[in-house]
C-alpha cells in the first residue's frame, strides 16, 4: 500500500476514499498486490475529495493499518 500511495501522491493525485472495502488484494507471479477500486472521488490534490456529508458512518482506517 505504501508503494501504490507514493505513486499516486507523487503524481500530485489523491485517492480520497481509502478504506478496506475499496482495496482488493490479488496475487500475481507469487506476489501479493493491492488494487484500489471505486475511484469516483480520486483526483488532483486539492480538488479530489470524498464529500464529508455524503456518509457520516464511514469507518476510516489509518495508513499504519496497511503497512
């Protein structure tokens, strides 16, 4: 997860809806790889955002949980 987020942030983008339900874990060539899905709210830093008023019941997981 750190690698994929560094790539996204390095391009000046944000994912905006990072939570367990938006990550699929795959295995390719013997390596486990995360795949981010539901990119509706992704975008450029400062422009992409998940509206706080859309769902107040979301459970957010800190980045440390993915390391």
